[in-house]
């Protein structure tokens, strides 16, 4: 089935620094979703991207879908301690309609 | 509150035993997904049901089974439990079954096998 690879696996930043996580697929995706899981919590939906080259913003978060619809990124500007958590991308794969990447764990030091 | 209810929240059981995890989806959601999350692992897809029927199956062990009932709640049955089955089990629900609508996750059931 279709898989998505996420990098980096882990990132530790100082508060105020920017952060980016990438999600890559070897095949064209119909859409991609992003979720955030706080420590000890459950995944929470952030956004869905559908169109080639689509860019969406939510306050300090910018989501991008590649022109070929094979990759996506989530960029956080000026991280805050509240951004701590694991960020997952998810896609419709061949065997599951919602397959998740392994996630990027973000730690933010004050 | 996502609207998805999972019970129990915690479960401790011995190896070889059988347990049932329960999930009530959000009102109106027809699709239910089950995921397993172990330490340092992502969300491993187990199985999906849509309106009572199995829609997709992941790397679910033969010792595991699930079903979705007419009222759309779902149960995940884990049998002949092994230490390695200790994990957080999440249920998620969505309106559609094609992975193009937002999925809402429950709080999870933390299973510990001793």
C-alpha cells in the first residue's frame, strides 16, 4: 500500500525558532491531512490539502502541497511551547483510506 | 471533546487473555478506524469499517478481530494476548470512508499486558 515518509523523526528547537516537517510519497496523492498529537493526548486534525501546489495558513502554521502532489510540508513560524507534540501527515493509501506517517516529534525549549 | 468515546481508558491483563475494546463514533459518522500506537511507533492502521461493513484491513494480527454493529459502535477483540500487544489503541471516526474527510479520534485505550 501507499506509504508516506516523514522527516525529521524528531526536532528540538528553542522557542522563537522556526520548524518544518516534511511528508513524502513515491506516488501521487489524492489528498493529504495533517494531525497533531500532544503528549499524552490523541491526534487532532489540523488541515486537509487537496489541490496541487495548495498553500494554507493557520496563524503561525503554513501547510503546503507539492505541485506533483507527492509531498507536503508543515512550517511553524516562531515556535511556542504550546507547539510541542508530534505532527503526523496522513494519506489515502492502497489498503487504508487513512494511513499515517511515523510523525515528527517537536520539542520546544523556553 | 472529539465526540468519539472509547472504553475502557485503561486495561491491565495477563498474557493469554482476551479483551474487548469499545468505540462509539461521533453522531453521524459512518466510518470507524482502529489504530495501534506503541512507544516510538506511529499510528499503525489495523482495520476500518464503514456503515457496518469491513472497508479496509491493515497489518492486523489473526488474534485480533473487530466488528461494527448496526448502531455503528465498534469493538476490537484482542485474544491470546502477548506482552508485545501492550500499546495505546485508538479509534477514529469520520463521515466518509474514503480518507478525504476529517477523522476524529477518541482518547484511546491503554492496554498493558503483564
